[in-house]
């Protein structure tokens, strides 16, 4: 498996995607200043939502 | 002093014993809730339901039931519906039932919850093929159990019906209230109810409009990609600690971005799901890499990358 360092154009595209995402207030584990990775934390309230979604019964 | 304290404790105990089931439910929750007095529907959500129902009726599966999961804010005595998540093409449906594709909806729920922390599941909207404007007895059997997992132990339920044949209906360009709990859009009726744990039947719930988006709208047009990859995405999200997913714009194209942090070597894997293809990247504190993995099942691809990283 090849791990190829990104060229300038590829790096620009990746940064742009991550930065836009962050500037829209929807950062996906990204530090908006430098696009480095920021770990998120698991939330109980998220799990409550997922459990409620998974348990939706059949409707008739 | 001691006697006074005992009296106070006895009073509190008495209040707990004589309180109604509704009060007891509220006490059990983190927030205090009263029964829902009215529901506000964001204009964007109304538009999603109306246009989605109309598109459904124009499609090949028009004789089947269809539905949307509803998320929003649950406040003390009202609910504000701010997102409608579709039941998906992979829903299990017929003319008499609909079972949502909960796997794809769960991922949509995770993304929405990450974007807006206050969102909660409020209930759902589904259609009936005839003119039965109320939820059925079969709906009740499932919903009365399901509402236990919803904030305030109370859900909001919408029913869509076709009232008249389109050709005999005077066309309108706006929704019209026909009662405090229902509105019409041309020949379609949208009726709304609530159900609280312990209720013996659904209750009509007043509806009001409010200006606002459908927060799940960013998924429209990308739902088939989500459904196709839902199993793989969910496998990674549930098995890889700290992993997360969102929709981003990559070179002008919408992509589901799955992000998996790694410890040894320290870094992060990013997988961009673009239509049929998945692109993989790895980033450490010093450099970014494009990874050559010919694997379009995102979970398999991520695990191949993790295995490769393990050798380094």
C-alpha cells in the first residue's frame, strides 16, 4: 500500500475542504486555525438520539 | 428542628405518592417537561414534507406508505420541528406499512446532532394510503413503547392523507389550516397528534408555523450515497473510538467525510466518500499523505489502512 505525500495542489484541496467545513461552523475534528486534528468527545445525548432512531417501530 | 425536618420529608414523600404519572415522568428526566401544548413546524420542514409527499405520489412506489423522522428542540411545553430525515429508498414499505431505514437515519442523526447539539428526536410523520387521518391501532402499539425513549416521554406524530383527486381540487400555492391540528396543501392533508407515555390514545396537537430551515436539507441529493455506505460508516463509527462523520464539499463535490484518529502512529485517517469512489488520506503532525487503496467499501478501506499503519 502506497502512502504518497500530497503534492501542493492536493494539499490545497484538502485544506480548503476542511477549512470551509470548519468556517461553516461544522468542524469535523478540525482546528479552524491550522486544520490540525482535534479529538471529539462522545456525548450521551447523541447516544440517546441514536437509540431513539434505531428503535422507531414499524408504522401502519 | 428534627421534627420540622421530618415533616418536610413526609410532605415531599406525600407529594411524590399523589403526583400524576405525567409529573413523575418529568421528574425522571434531566429537564422538566410538561405535556406539549403546541408544535411549531419550521417552514423548511413543512416544505420538505409537502414536496417529498408529492414526489412520492408521482413515483413508482406511490401506493406504498412513506415517512420522515422528525428532529428538533423539545422545550418545556412545546416542540419545534427543525429537521425531517427521509425514510430512505431502502425502507421496507407496502400499502399498509412503512419501516424506516434506521441505519442511514442514525448516521444522519449523528451528523445533525454534531452540528446542533440541542436537537432531539421528537417523533415522525408517515402517510396512510386512504383517508384515515389518525394513527392506526398498529401505530399506537409501537408508538406507546417508543415514546419512552423520547424526551419528555412524549412524541409528535403526523399523518399524511390524500383528501380528493387532484383534478377536482382547486389548486393553491400555500398551505391552508383546516383545523388547529391540520393543514392542507392542495389535495394533501397533514394531521398532527401527540402521544405521551401512559396515554390511551393520541391527542390532537395544535400546530404553528415558524420561519426556519430544514436542518437535514444538506442530505438531500446525497441520500442514496448515505444509504449505500451506511453499514460501513456505522461499523467504523461504533468500533473506532473518536471517529466521526460529516458532509463536506471537496473540489466542488459533496462528500461524506469519515474521520478516524489513530494512536500509533499518531494521526488521523480521512476517507472522502464521493459517489461510487472513496478517497483515503492520512495526516500526522508533519505531513499529509494520499493513500492508494482500491477499496470503495469504506469500512474495509479504513481497516486496510489501519493494518498498514500498524506495520509502520
